C-alpha cells in the first residue's frame, strides 16, 4: 500500500515541524525562526485581548473618582467648616420628574435639573434649587451665570450646591441657566443679544409664573464671562429685571456700550452692585488670559459715574482667576441687604 502524502499548498499551523529527511541544522534554524514568529504573534494577540477587555470594563464602570459625591465641602468657596448635600441630577434632592405642570402644586418646591426651555427658536436648559425654602414667607431669587465652559451648570454638585446653601439660608431660590451658545466656546458674553432674549423669556415664561417670587429681592451673580454678561447686557439694557436687590460680578464685569435702559431713581439709590476680583487676575496666567482686574475696575467706575450710589469694588490680594470665594461673597452681600431691610446699618 502506497503512503499518501499531503498535497502541496497552504500549510497547517503545525507544518513547520521538521521532517526526518531534512538536514538537522537547517531544520533546527527554521524551527527556531518559526517559533519566534509564532511567539510574537501570540504575544500580540494577548495584548490585543487585554486592551479590549480593559476598554469594555472602562465603558461599563466609572472609577470612584468620577462618581458624584454625596456631600461637598464649601471651604474652597469661602464657607469654612460647611459641608452640604451635593445637589444635582439623580441626587437626593432631584425632583425634576415631578414637573409642576403635570403633577400639580408643590412639585416646584423641590430641586429640578436640566429643564429645557425654548423661545423663538432658541433652546437651552436650566437648574432650579428650591429644596428647603419656606414658602410661607417671601422667597427671593438669585440667578447665577456661569463662566466660560459652563462648569457651574455642568457640575452643580460643587459651586452651585454651595451657592444654593447660601440662598436657602436667606430663603431665596437659586436658578442656574446654561447659555444657549453652542458655537465654539460656551459663553454668555458672546451673542449677548440672543442670550439675553432667551434668558428674559425664561424668567417671564417659566420662573415667575411657576414660583411665587418676591421680585424686590432679585440678585444677579456671575463669574468671569457670566459677570461680563451681567454688566454689559442685563444691567445696561434690562435694568427692570432687578427692581430691588442687586448684582455681583466676580472675576469680571466690564463697562457696557451705551445702555438701552435707564434706571429709576430708586434703583440708583438702592441697588447694590458689587465687583470682586483678585489682584493676580490680570491676564498674565496662561490658563486665564482675560484681564479681569482691569475689566472689574472699568465696570465699577462706569456704573459709579452713572449714579449708582451703592456700587462697590473689592480687590483680593494674591488671588487669581480661580481662587475667588464665590459662596462667601454672595453670603456677605445678602447678609448686608438683609440687615438693611431690618433697619440695621
């Protein structure tokens, strides 16, 4: 019987094994070369599998650092020794699902996050911090305008939660809107007219109809680009938005173009306008090229010259664009206003 030999052609994975009729040295060299090639291929396959598994695990599970905290310290925002509930979407105070227009009265007294509002083809969203307010007493409102990049809106469990605690202590609602701007960097100060139209519609169509607001205690606060938006647009062209209360410009707040609105005598006498800026916030930092120090002085001087009797500016020695104690600044302004309303100094 004749032995059958395999057909010539593509070899099986084990076809490199030496045959007896080959020269022993040649067989040994070829075997070692093929072993090295096979080993390299096997190593590459293992590394590919490890990378794939790591990618899948990373997609399904967040690292502990990425998880939202249950509480947050407000020390970095100027409130030493104060920890508050980290408030945000899906958190313990989130009542967004209980939309007041669907479930009736009372739902609006909870925190609500990422609520959409559309006006004249312009769409954006906003957070409302309402948990813990006493609605049997007058409730004021603080509107906070985020800096460029929208950190305060995108991560409400940090800055906004501490601002909300200060607002709650003074029985005030905190509203944090997101700019409608979607082109390039996210800002309030670019496309100011469009952004102002959307925000004013939000106030008139959603906030004031849904909440029983004491408009005599209306405060605007803004950081960096948000401060620019307040001083260059809202106070200049829509001063009627603030019949009583005031505005706080942190890390910015430049003078406007010729204003389109004229304040009343009462507003000139009573509105508290505050600029707060660090002495190192002069645009020399590669991470903050905006000269907020000059912008704040420019805005303060302009509004003072217009006759606002309670315009004030504070310089913080050694503080840069990222070190302002936002919550303490708000707290002191509201404390002073409350003392005045009670006949204090």
